[in-house]
C-alpha cells in the first residue's frame, strides 16, 4: 500500500512553545490530507482537512489559530501546534488519499502518528 | 445515539478461539465500512473493508455486514496473542465529504486481549 510518513514520532515541548508536525506522502500525490487527534482510550477525531494550495477546513471546536495547517505541495502537509498547553498533549495522526484515485471506495493511508507531550 | 458505536471491552479470548468484534452505525445510507487494528501507541492499520451485505473473508479475518440491521462485525479465527490490540470500526457516512473524499467516522474501538 501507499506510504505516509509522519515526523516526529514523539516530541516533548514546554508549555507556550510551538511544535511542527510533518506529514508526507512518499509514493503518491495527495491533494487532500487529514489531521486527527486521539486522546487515551478515545477514538480518532478529525481536526481538519488540509487542501493543497488553499486554506485548511477545520472541524467545529478546533481553533484554527492554534492549530496551523500548511499544505504547500502535493506531498507535504504540516500541522503546527502554537502556544502549546498541557491539554494539547495527545496523539496526532495524519492521513492522505491518493489523488489519482477517487470515489467513496478509496481509503486513506495513515502516518505513524506523533505523540505530543507538553510539560 | 452515537454515529458509530462499539463496545470498548476489553474482550478477552483464549489463544486459538474466535474473537467476535461488533459495531453498529446510525446512518442507514452508509456505504463503506472498515476495520482497523491499532496497537498501543501506534497508528491504525487497515485490516479489511466491506461494502456489500454478507461476509468477506481474508485469511483469519472475516468481516460481516448487515445493512438492514446497521451492523458490521469482524471475526478473528485462531486468535493469537499478537492479535491483542484495539480494533476500530470506521464508517463512511453520507454527507461527510471533504476534499472529494468521504471522511470515515470512527468508533471508540474495542480492546481485544488474547491470552495464551
């Protein structure tokens, strides 16, 4: 299957600092990438949809000024958690769909996830 | 009612037994259904997907879909300790399209423990 690479896999940062997470599609182009967050023992919750060359669309309740998304190329989307607080500590996962396929039967591929701990 | 519901478990089965994982969904118009396995601290990995009523088998895994009952299940035959993980059911619901792709809605997952 297609490969989505997410980096870093684990990061610890101080409260008030910013952290950038990268999501790359390695062997396909992805017009659209998705960012999820997962708290312990909870399900994946979609945070935002990242669109190449345009603004991201955020789910209700997700602060767009806090979670900055940039999708500058067809293979790279970044999520920056700004002014991080301990409650932002979570598992962040990106996924991407191969632009070359389409329809409701196309499944997206997940990155390895990033464990963010804010101290 | 939650859109995708799963019993959080844990479901504990002995090695070699059949593990049965269940999921119900609220939108009768949903068309595609997925089962993911997620090990602790790792990202989900797709095990199976199913679109049509009935059974779909892949190795030790069988997905079962009953659209009339809005129910999808995953059977794991000859369970192994390495199958111990959280199993996430995901459903692509109508109206949940973003960027040309239907977004899956995930259940909370069922924790499976296979003990030797």
